[in-house]
C-alpha cells in the first residue's frame, strides 16, 4: 500500500518563502514517486478474465486462469493446468 506524504503546515510563524517552496517541491516529488509505484504495481498485477457463455466449447482460445460462467449448466469453470495438460474444471 502506498504511503502518501502529508503536506507540512506552517501555522506558528511565516517562514522563509524559499524554505516553504523547497518543502512543497520535496512533498510533490515524494507523492509523484508513490503514485508511480502504485501505478506500476497495478499494471504488473495479472487480472482474471471472466467469460459468460452458454457452453464452454464456445470459447475459442482460453488461457490458463480464465474463468467462465456456463449459463447452460449454471456453473463456474476455470481453465487450469494439471501438469502438462490444461482443461476446464468446475469451480463450485
């Protein structure tokens, strides 16, 4: 989880504007870095492809990890790898 920096508050007295400007630049750089890290993690996280079909035979080229809901049987099925063989297996 990203840790977002908090913007420093200057309530006690007016500080040198250069110091305040540098603090805001530093805060912005930290925030940008955290957001970039979050986006990179989201892009590298695999998603699951869920298909809704009448029968699983209508899926032309399934990939490992695909999940389908077969409307004809009312079951969720997953395309899983069993050793060197991949096939559709009931999930429920």
